[in-house]
C-alpha cells in the first residue's frame, strides 16, 4: 500500500495508536525532504492541490497533543502540538539561517541555498525552492509553494491555505520579486518573473487591471487569481463612480500591471550574488 493510500485510510480514523503516529512521522519526513508536496504543477502549467497531502498535515493536528516546547532557561513559554516541532536542521542542509529568531516548522521543505533572514517564519507544508531569500519579517504560510530564486522582501506575507484540503495554496513561481509589505493570499498564483511592488495586496477576489493589454484579470469559476508571467504590478486606486463614494471623492484600492518585465526591470531587481 502506498503512502497516499495509508494516509487516506488513516484520515477516516478518530483515534490513533503508535503505528499511526509512526506513519505520520514517515509522511512528515517525506514532506521535509520534498518528496511529496501539497501542490504541484501539471505538464500543461496548471497548479493543483494534493488533497491527500493536506489531509496528512491535518492529521498531525488531530493526533497531536499539547506539550511545552520551551527551554528551561526561557521566560516566554511555548506550547504546541507535539506533532509540529521546529524543523530539524543541520549545516549539511545548505540553508543559510541568519541569527536572530526565525522559525521553520517541521513538515516544510527548504532547499539548499535558501537564505532566511530574521525574524522570518516558514509554516508546515510550505515548499521553498533553491536560491530563494526569505527576508526579515516575511511569512511563508502553510502549504505555500515558493519557486527558485524568489525574493520575499521584508514583511512580505505569503498566506497559508491549509483548509479546505482541496483548496489551492498560494503559488509563487520562479524568479518572482515580492516587494516589502506585500501580501499574497487565498490561493493566488503569481507566474514566473513577475514583480510585485511594495505594498501590493492580492487575493482571489481582487480584480487586477492590466494597462498594457487593456483588460481586467479576475478569478472566475472558482479558479485562483493569476498574475501573468513577467507582469510588473503596483498598487493603485480607482474612483467610486456613484452614490456617497462619488459625492465625497472616494476611491478604492486596486493593483495595476503597469508594464511587463524588461532588461531595465531585470537590472533593478537582480539579487546580488555576494548577499548569498
């Protein structure tokens, strides 16, 4: 029986024994090694959630027991499910974790050459690929998928989507720059080489105005909002055209694609090799 079949079978249980806990630890180790992941890209380029993997993570919450995770010398105490300790890390992992208070939860994959700058947090089920920088105060939410050579700037928030199990998590593809204080939530897909300027907020319900192509990009039929490859997105506003809003000159926030990536953009967003 495959690991997937075993997790599917165990998900129907309400009580768990030592063999179930051993299976869960096997599952979590596979997540940590990147052998399985909570979302994957098909050959046609479309992303889909691996429901069974997300169900396996949810099993960890159901079977886990609250324990103290503090050190005896710590004044601020920590309490969490015993199934979700910090991710075990060694120098051989090849991940650069700068001193100062970051945390990586077990059940996440963090590839060699990733840089984590404090304080940052990577949650369970997340997948962070090679060469990515997770800057200070950045969050990689549960099950978020982060591609290669991504820069998550200071205070960037990549939302987590664990439930429902079939829901697509946030996807950030290769070579994307996510600016400071930017938030990406609700299963939004940011295609490769896009640039999200500082302060941009994207959710499934957010219409994205594409100036170069004179169109509005929306989430339709339950699909995620997709930021096109190479799009340069900035924060903007649009006028309220009727009623009280018009009478008072009000406007609402909207993200705007002002152009698509070019050589000038590449030069300004390049991460310097010496930082790594």
